[in-house]
């Protein structure tokens, strides 16, 4: 079993509040609409979106090594734009990982826009080593999705204000 951390940080030319509203508060509607090539749906299974909520993200066939992942919301700090969640079922759990916890933090920039930081703390299953190539691929995919979100929000300046 190996513990590890992977972090990605990108500058986004959209205000933190708008990015937060779209991708955190309204993710169940926003993600399948803006990224239909990745998400078929996002369903709230328990809760109202706040701490303790369990949601299931369903992926398009062939896009991932898995069809869904269930996440539990652990922290939701709307003033500081910090969102923490834990993968509880599906995804790489039980295949490569025994646990995965995430933190998304949006930091407003004086110049406009924000810095989006995504951190994953994980533990692999016994005998499984972290796949650096896969981690790089996940980071590249995440960057591509973030750029599509950024473009959508820039093209629709009155949404999620």
C-alpha cells in the first residue's frame, strides 16, 4: 500500500464565485451540459448538495476505466471557495485505490479570474504502485475539462454570477 498526493493548479480567466457556482453548487446540471462527452449525468443520491451529500457522477462509455463514481461532500466553504469530498464507491476504488480524498480550492486573483487548485490524497491497494503515466493523463484530462468550462463561462458572461 502506497500513500500519495497529486496536485494540479491552473489559472482560470473566470471569477472564483462564478466557477464555484457552476462547478460546485450546480454541478449536477452544469457538468453534463457543458461536458457531455465526459458526463452522462450527475445525480444527488442523498442530501441537498451540502455537507454529507452523496452524489453519483456517471461517465460516458469508453471515456474512463469505470462507468461511475460516488462521492461524499465532506466540506463546503462558500466564503473561501473550498470544496472537499471523498470517493466512496466506483471509479478506481477497489481496483487500484483503497481510498481517495479530494480538495478543490479557488483562489481569486487581483488581476481577475482565479487559481483553481485540485489536490487528491490517495492510498493504493496492497501491491499496487502509483501509475505516473495515469496520473499525468488525469491531470491533462482535468486541465482540458477546466478549459472547456472556462470557455463556456466566458461565452455566457451572465450565467452563474
